[in-house]
């Protein structure tokens, strides 16, 4: 039953990612913003990652019927999504990729010491978490500087994505739990939160990199 729910959620994630990617592309066409171009690549990558995992699960349900997805399929999907997270972090940081505070830099390195280097998927999820956490921190800093309400929504979306990746990493500790379902749900919620500020760009022709 759990694999069917994961399959549905991955399909929803694919659709949401592609829709936001298309809207970002329309915004890029209307504004010429290079940041919107990066966001287009980011959301298409995230949607493609969901598609890979959905396709792998669908093959298992319909053809192989083993009750689990091949590990390399899961790892490939997460890796493709991580590429998208890199573009998101790069697009939403204000002046630099790393926070200026040495304290925040040291805290950001903690997940690297908590992962199991035996699993490539764990390493990729840890990198995803760090990228999203830094993007969320920088976006919050931009909110205090500009007081733009959309920055709060963007920060919440990035934190939801980061928390989803953290739960996905923790799923390895309790593989028989529903943590993976919750992880996918959190990531979809994060994408939906990012949907609102992205949809405003093509209509108002505001450059996202200048007005986060």
C-alpha cells in the first residue's frame, strides 16, 4: 500500500515541478532574467527527478512486482533533484552562496558528519539539505533587509524541501515506516509554496534576482 501512495505522490510532484518550470520559463521569456532561467532549469530538474522515481515504481507495480524500487533508480531520481536544488540555492542567495556568519557555516557542515558515506544516496540527500538550508537562510536574511512578504513564502518553501530531504535521509534508519511518504509530501508542499512567488513574475515583469 505504501508503494502505491509513494507512486501517486511522485506523480503529483512531477506535475507540480513541471508546471512551475513552465511558468518560470514564461517569466524568463517575458523578463529576460537569467535567474528565472536558472529557476526554469531547477524546477524541470526537480520534476524530472520525481518522474524517474515514479516511472521506476510504476515498472515495479506493473511489471516486476517485487514490492520495492531498485536502489539505483531512487538514487538517480534524487541526484537529478539535487541538481535542481543547486540552481534554486544559486538563484535565491542574495550576495553570496554561504552566509557571512562563521557560526552558520559551521552549523551547515554538521549534516556532512552525520551521513553514512557507504550510501551514495545518503551523501546526495545531505548535499541537497545543505543547499536548501543555505538558500532558506539567505532568503530570510533578504526578508529582514527588504521586508518583502514573498521572501517569507520562499524561505518556508525551501525549509519544507530541506525537511523533506532530511526525512528521506532518516528513512534509512526506519525503512519500514511511512517517513518516505511524509518526505515526498513535504517536498511537494515546499514546491507549492514556491509556486506563488514564481507565478507573479510573468505578470508583473519583476526580475526575481533583484526582488526576492
